[in-house]
């Protein structure tokens, strides 16, 4: 069973990525997080590591706390 919080975080990351018109490959280049990992995170299939969260937030130029705000 998937953790709802992981699903929400994945949805938030996907939302922020799409809002910026980025593909998963483009986010990979900006964040140094592999496209496969990004895909797993967005689907809620991966328990995101802090370092990946930090890198993705940096690629979006957002504080981590903004990614953890699940209101879309």
C-alpha cells in the first residue's frame, strides 16, 4: 500500500515541474536526480531521500518547505 504523503509529495513535485514546462529529463539535468528516480517519486513509489528533495527544490528555486506544502 502506498503512503498518501509520498503520493502527495510526488504530485506536488510533478505539479511544480509541469508548471515550469519541464520534462523529467530537464529536471534531471537541473537537479542531478535521475529521471528514473524522479518518475518513481512522482508516482509515489519511492521514499524520497533528503538530498534528492533538496536538489529538486533547488532546481525549482523553492525552499523545501514549499514542496512539503501539499495544497495545489
